[in-house]
């Protein structure tokens, strides 16, 4: 671990805040351990984009978050409502926070249509990645 604390963005849900789509609290012990001794700013792109908690589950139809940002793909709820604009707006808000602070990186929620990194990159993750923010997934 670094001797001086670094500043990270972190998916709010990983820290046990009530931001998950289903309103459940599911903190990540590995993420909390990773952040020990560091400073962090909790972010939820979906809430920052104007979506409520709880909210209907949503996913990227096909492709990934970069495709959504280009307008080539959509994020839709299970009942078929297009929430792409809210996801993009939230991603832009997270990027604004990252740009305003000297962040060392972002620790994001795996499998999320906003924050996922490895399986299929989410909308916020894709925007942060495109702007050179180091991403880790939990």
C-alpha cells in the first residue's frame, strides 16, 4: 500500500450505501479492504443520471457502454423502457467528479450496466476509461 493516501472514486453500492437498483445493501469487503488507508468519493452513475432507488433492473441491449455513448446501442429496463439518456447523463456526472479531483482511479461494481469493467464494460466505466481513468472492478 502507498504510504500517502490516494483518492479514488468508488461505486456507492460497494461501500454499502443504498444505491443498488433493488435498494438492497451489499457492501464489498474486498473493496473496503482495498480502500483502507485511502480517501474515496462514493458515486452512483444511475442516481446521478436521475434514476430513483429502487428502480427497475436495466441492461445494455447488446454491445457495451462505449456503444451506448456513441448512440449505437441502448440501455433498457426489463419492461422495455429506454433509460440510455439517464445512464449517459450519470456517466458524464461521474466524469465531471473525476476531472475535478486528483483521483488515482475508480473502483467499480462488476456486472453493472453502468460500472462493469471486465464482462461487458458499462456506460460510466467506458467514459472513464476513454478519459484515462484507471479502473478496478469488485
